[in-house]
């Protein structure tokens, strides 16, 4: 394996800006939308979040890699995979120190064929993105023992300019599961008595590690069908914790097939890309709203799909929201939650129809963060209330979904 210190790398933006650094990941090049994330922890969860597909993620926290990587912190529900197309950081720590560590960040990136660059001024890059908005970019590495030439820099700029951008791009059908599966694993609980114990769990192989899963043996009270548009695994775990038997289905599953499963509730997951491009999903959600009374809960992309299916519009944001420190206000009681966010599109609150009310709003920029239908048991939230690794202020939204299903059953009895 090549030493990352020997390999030069550049980040080229579509506006011609060049940042020079070193490679800490796979060799080659990747293009995508360059965004910045302000979270201080959770770099592995960020890398494996499918909502980061086609994005090159800049971490504003300077020291990355301190705790290494492990099998349990992977958040991609559709297999153990890095979904971010590239990683951009200031300082890759030389020493990895954590009792859960199984692999250094650099080795993890190389094994997952992820291009990454370190030793650049991420403060300067973040200011540029903040002022100009998210930029298309290209991370390019030199071959081992070679340097980046001016021709390489020009090629990287042209590659960045050639990226089509996320607006109009449907990525949900690319990042979702290809076939139905059942999820039975609850959330993690760290236990010193379970060191090195194999973990039973999801549809794929057990991860093995330092945790037990609290919800695995919980009696299922609710039959939930979850549309997978790029779901994070902790979403599924938190549903199981609340007594849900979860069947995950691909993004393009016909709504007739979902309703044939007799769900007590339908969940619409997070995911990448432009929600307006997911016409098949919008049609499915519109059918749920107009033709059924099935309790429905959407997160992130799922939230935007509910907005579109209800008749509202979505907009591309200047920089988007990416981080674990975003304040969001509950409009019903005025309380403020610190939330985890990862989205580049937002529901245009000014276009909400009369039967849809805004429930949450960002205190950073005033954009919509939640909606609820007044005539149907349907609601959604823009942030990531499962918040792995944190914060957990929005976890009660899952309780609300469970309560809605319970109330629906009582009404039908």
C-alpha cells in the first residue's frame, strides 16, 4: 500500500480555484458537488451516509481520523459502503487511538476506493463555499512518485466544470436496495461484557464488535414498510426500538405492492439528489395522501417528497445544511432543538397548500424543517432525527410516528 505522504493531490473547483495537498485515500480522481460539514465527530457515519452520494465532503473540524474506523459505525443501509464521492480535510492524524478501532481512516478510504485529500486550508475553502455557494469540484491524485502538473490542474478544472450538478439528478434509485428485506436490529448499546461478540442483525452479514442491539427481541406491534431512497441504518434501528417490524423496499416499488403488505405505517427515508426528479416517488406519496389514511413519516428526502406530493415546490439551497449543530425551532411550542442536517434542497414554505402547515423552521436561515398535513396522518422532518452519532433532540419524532399508528389501529378497531 502506498504511503499517502508521498502522493500529491489537488482539489479543483469549477471557478478555477486550486487547493494543493496530499492523498490519504485511493488514487485517481472523483468529481461532485463540494460541500462543507460542521460536525466535530462522526466522520465514518458521514462517509457512509447515502445522502452524500455525488458530493465531495469538506470537514471543517481540523483533526480527522483520531478514532479510526470500525464495523458498527457504518450508516449505509444498503451494504457496508462509502457513499461520499470524496473527502476533504485539514489534518489526517497520524495516531489512531480508540478501543473500538479496527482500521485507520486512510486504510479504510483506500479499501473502499474513496479519493481523499488532506493538508489543505479548509477554513479558506469553507469561506469560499459559504460566499459563493456549493461548487462543483474534482479531487485528483498524482501517480505514486509523480507530481501534479499544470496540465493535470487544467484537466481537473475541466472535469469539475463538466459535472452536471445535483439539480435535476435522481440518485435515490441508484442508492436504494435492489430487493426487499426485513430489518430486525435495534439501536446499539455499548457493553464491556460483549467485547468481540458477533452481532446478529440486519439483512446482510453480522458486523461483529462491541455492541449488543437493544431492539432485536422487542415484540413487533407495528407493521412498517420503509421506502429506501438511501436510508441510514440508524433510522431502521430506531423504528425497531419502537416496536416496528420493518420491511425495506426499493425506491421504485409500486405503491400497490406496498399497500398489499397491509402496513400500519409507511416510512419515507432520507436520500441524495434532487427530490423533484423522483417522479415515481412523488406519484407514490401522492397516492398515499389522496387515496389512503395510512400514517406516514418522512425524513430528509422523504420530507421533500411529501411536500412535492402535497403541491408545494422545492428549491436548491446556496450551501445546503450539513452538520450536527443546526438549531431548529418547533413552531408549536417555541422550543429549540440542536439537530443533525444533510441536505441541499428545501421545501419552499411559501408554496405550501392550505392543508399543509409548517411545524419546524431553521434558526440559521429560516428555511422549512418540518410539515404536517391537517387532514391526513402524514408528517415529515427535514433534518436527521436518528442523528447517528448525535445529537438526539429530535428522537421523539419516532415516538410520534408510533403513536399515530397506535391511534390509527384504535380508530379502526
